[in-house]
C-alpha cells in the first residue's frame, strides 16, 4: 500500500493552446485554494486539450464531474465558492 495522499476534490483545467492563454483564471483558483487553506484537500491539474477551443477556458471539477466553459475571472470566483467551498 502506498503512502501517497490524493486530494478530496480536483480541478482539471484545460491547458490547450486557447485555454492555456487564460493563466489569470488558473491563478484565481490557486490563490483561493491557498487563502482557504485547502492545499491538502483540493488540487489543480492541467489537462491536455479538451477539443472545445471555442468555449475556452474549459475546466472540470471532481468528484462532482461538473464541467464549466468560458470561465471568466468573475465566474472563477463564483464557481470556486459553489464547487469547492459549499460542496
């Protein structure tokens, strides 16, 4: 058995050519995790292109399997509260 710890919740953020340009959105999530002292329970993963470039940036929250598209900086804060802090 491994001693590896896995997060309770994961945020998968597309890092394809269009989505990857939205680094400020990823930073909002990273900062929110740090500010809420959730480093041990929530982790961000960059994923390969989801092939939904017209809807960039694209992300998925697990374990809820909830997908979001066209995530703006304003939406990012709202989504974090909804998916991480209240779920």
